[in-house]
């Protein structure tokens, strides 16, 4: 019986195919005006509807909303967890603590070596989320058959339609993840520089969908009859207003945006990348309106993209730009630029009373007298004063490299005055951690490489000040590891280090400095003055001497050993900022140390790293 049915179905298919071939052989029957063509057209649409493919864009949007909701819930739980001091941990490690440790042992880990550095690969956790998203979009794309119409004249290939709509549905998310002042950060607490990784990989997913969207047109047309074969494809490709004609420019721009966003290329031509990326992104959005032509619900996603883009710009301009604050709009602030040796600049921006920022946050500076429209990110290397009514001095340490920082360094070096006063527009602050670490962790471990000290130094000052209050906060120890090429780099932050040492209670701070190149005899050390409330740091001529609080070594630190050795208290957090290779080693060290939670030695070991460059 089944074999008979199969034989009948096969015979019917063969008959249908034969009839279709005869139909297409008649040049007079090539539209719905021909009853036979119309019947075959209706049959093709009944098999897989053109308009049904538009639901795939909606379903992908729902998935993104569910993921966003999950992170919102996690953020709310985290805020509740950190709003007050955590009680002392129980003697035994709980099941939930072990579960978190298992997750972190995988999610924190990163690809070591040159591959991870040059490609800027994120953590395994982000890669796993990316892979899951890729599997989802591929399942949405290829799970439904058929991929093509038996005849191109019956409509666009179903595979092309649904992948095109999914690519369009990702567009508002891509633009939202790119904004410095965006709704996703507000809802999840994840700062824009962390979201930038997700922004990049979402763009790659959009490119994959766009390639799949394009391919069926080429395959379907190339395999079709003369009317819609290669000759027909070429004719439509150069026919103004056709989807092939309007789709080629935005596809080319998407390839450009994705290719040059790879960290290896972005870091080498950052100034060119930044301006071309903005221009290309705006052009791409405009061309997508042209290409989609308001088919189905395609413009819904583009309207949402415009709304997200405008709100992000408005929020950044009104809420985060200093020239728009206060009574006098478009009034810039004053910045003093001071030379700290030959390889570091200190920028001091004088902010009005009431301006606050948190450790690890950064700002964007625009110097109208140097570059009118350019904004450049710099990490704040200071903490605000306790008195909110006082004017605030925001200190930024700038290591000159290429582009704008090289121009600023050149101007400061040619100035006859040790300090250079410039007008500046401040945007921010952005980023940082929206968690009171001092209320949860017994130990805070800071790791920096070179100029990365500017990101961890505020944490050193902040935690030292909080520990000074005794039982009011949980943290009892703070440790700093700093790797520098030359010992004279310590002069960059000498005053801040002295202040941190004075603020911290006795035996609560450890500072380890690694000089990786030169072995100058002079370096900073704290004098032994336990009986005196005033602790000073002095220069001594020694390459091996140290004290309980200070230690200097002339070697390159092995972070896979150094970081775990500093974790001694039950709950600890590691904060790192350095070159990409250093951040990778820090992440892998913390990931490997999660086994100490599973063994019952620790209760929690968390990680937060800051990007060394852009």
C-alpha cells in the first residue's frame, strides 16, 4: 500500500515536472495571464508561501528580546546582591557557588597566543553565545524546504526571502549595540565597550545571512530557463530599481564594515576606521530603505533602527556631553596638559561641582582647537572628592601612540610652558562597573600593564578609602600587580600610590611592580615606619630590597602563577587592564583557579577586564 502511494506520488511529480517543462517552453505563457502559469504559480505559493517567510524576521527578533530579558533579570539580581554588605560565607562551599565556578571556568577562558591577540577573540562564554546564535539562524535558514522555486517566475527563492528578513531584523540590534549611550546598557548594566564585542559578532551574523540571502538568486537564475537564466540575471542586475541592482551597494558596504572591524585591521588604521565606519553605517541604513522597498514588514526594522540611532545620539549629546550641561550651553571646559617624562601625558580636566564618576570609567575628549569633530576615549585615573559641592579634578593619563595622541604629544613638547591649557569638551563618563565590590569581596586584586594603570589606579584609591572605614565594608585586602618596561614609569602615579598607601589600614595592601626591560637601580619603596601614622615612599638605590607593602622585581611576570598566588581570602575579584595578551593571561588564570572553589578552598573568584585600546 505504501509502495503504491509512493509510486503514485512519484508519478504525479514526474507528470507535474513534465507539464511545467512544457509550460515554460511556451513563450506565450510566462505570467499569471496564462491560466496554466497561474495554476502552477498558485501551487508553488501553496507549497511555501512568500509572505510566510516574513515571520522569520519576527521570530528572530523575539529570540533577541528573550536573551535581553534574561540579562535584565541577571542585572536586577546582581544589583540586589550588591546593594548591601554580603554576610560572611559559610564554612562549606554551597552548590550554587560551585555551579557558578563551573560556569566561570569555561566562560572566562580565552584563546591564548597570537591567534587570540590579533583576531581579538572574546571569551569562550561570548564565543559559545555566538555559536548558539549561528546555529539558530542556520536552523531558521535551512530547516524549511524547498529552498528554491521550480521556476524563478513564480517568485523569489524562499531561502533568500527569510534570510534577507532575518538580516534586516538584526539591523536595529546592531545599531543599538554600537551606541555609547544606549538602552541595552541601561537595561543590562553592560557598558558599551563590552557590548561592542557583541555588536561586532552580530554584524558578522548579519553578513552570513546576507550571503545566504544573495546566493539563491544566483543559483536559481543560473539553473532556470532562458528567460530567467544567466542572461536574465545580468539584465536585472543592471536594471535600475530591481532588487539585484539595489541590493548590491548595501551588501558591499556590509562586507566593508565587517572586514575592517576585525581588531587586527581596526587597531592599525583606527582613525581611518572610525570615520569611515560612521559614514558607511549611515549610508548602509539609507540604502537598505532603497533595497527593501517597504516590502512586507521590512521597513519596521529600519524605522526601529532610525529610532535607536537617534535616541542614542540624543542621549549622548544631552546627557553625556559636558558642553550641554549647566546654564551655559556649548561652553567648553579647561584642560591642563602636563608632560610626565617623554612617554606620558597627564590631562587634568576641571569639572564643576556635582560631577561624579566611578572607578574604571572613561570619557571622550574633544579638543576644538586641535580637531573640531574628533572625540577620543581616555580612562579616568582619579576618583572624585568626597565633598560633592567642591569642583572636581578629573585626571587622565595618556600614552602617546599614533593619530591624535601623537599630535597632542607633539604640541605639548613644543610648548615652552611645562603645562599647556586647552579648551576641551567632555563626553561621559561611560563604562565601569555598576557594582560595589567593597560590599561583596574580601580581596580585590588589580593587574595592570604599562598605561593600563590608569584603569586600575582609581580602584586602588577607592578600595583603600573604603577599607579605612573598617567594618563598614567587607573588603580587607587590596593587591596591585603592575608590569612596566622602565622603572621611571612609577613617577607617573607616584602621588596616587602614596595616597593609597596612607589611606589603607596596616598590612592590608600589597604593591608588586615588575620592570620588564631596564634595571635602573633607583625605584620607589615605602619606608618602614609602622609606629608613625605618616607613611612615605622614597627612592632608594637597590634592585632587590622590599618591604611588606612594596616589592619590585626585574622580570616579566607569569600571570598564570602570579594572579592565583594572590588569591588567599574566601571571596576575591580580579580587575585587569593591559595589552591584549596580558588580558588573555589574566582571564585564563582566573578561569583555571575556579577549581579552588570546587575543592572548597575559595567561595568565589570573579573577573573584570578593561580594554587596553580601541
